[in-house]
C-alpha cells in the first residue's frame, strides 16, 4: 500500500505513485467572456454617441430637418374647405351700359342680354367723350374701389376679355360696361355661368400646401 492511500482504502481506490495530484481552482472562463463582451458594448456605445455629437455640430440636424420638410410636402393633407368672401349676386348689381363704338344700338342689345342673365340695368347710351371712339379692346369695366373684389369680378364673368378699372373718387355701387371697338358679343352664357360657379368655389388647404412646397 502506498503512503498516499488513506487508511481503510484499498483495491481499486488505492492511490499509487509518489506525487500528489495538482489541486487548483477551475478557470472562470465565463466571467472573462462576459467582461470582454461588456467592454466591447461600452466602447461601441461611446463611439456611437461621439458620432452623433459630431453630426449635430457639423449640420446633420439641418439635413434631417430639410428631409423632414420634404417629407411633409409629400404628405397629402385631407382637404378642408374654407369659404370664400361672399360675392354679390347679379340681381343686386346695377350696370350702366355705354357704347364707345360707331355702331348704333350696341348698348341696348347688350343691356337686354345682361338683364336676361339677372343683372339690374341702369343707364344705357353712348359713352362720354372721355371714352368715345377711344377703346380699342372689347370693353372696360369701371366701378368704385370697393367693387374691385366684389361686384366687379362678377360682372367680368360676362365679358372675360374686358379690362377692369376702379375709380377711388367714384361714389355709389353702380358699375359701367363701356363697349370697345373689338366687342362682338358677351361671353357665352354657359361659359359665364361656369365662371360664376368657380368664383363661389371654396379654397382647399391641400392646394395651399402644394403651393408652399
């Protein structure tokens, strides 16, 4: 029996040889691997944070905001209608019709047609010396300054090619239709009615968005 064999043990449990077995703690490989992975993760986060700071200070934020603006332009907003300013109806607009051409009877026939289309008719006759034989186009629509965005556009639907003018010194609400050398007839009623309908159409916010983009 060897001296290394404890008392009472023998047979297959007998320890032979003259060297003690080396007894050392097991290696802690799991902790080493975990520590290595954690270190790499920390370094990665630090590097990412540094890149973000560099991007902010070098204008990356501007690029992002610009991209966001473009994306906003591409987004289709649900159209919401805003009612336009109320325009007067033809029956509330008084029109004076004057003939500035050498053709006789032109003012009366035009006034009769405007009356059929719902306008009130005032004076009918020859144009004053200020305009007589001096209008080369189809005509002039003349009214007070207050009519610029109200009754004047409504009358303009009946003669789309006429020039529009306002007189700040003019009093009252009446409008003048002065017929020029190139005048042949009023705008066709169907086209005039469509133009009137367009004046009353609401403006959608989606159209405004596109304009801003």
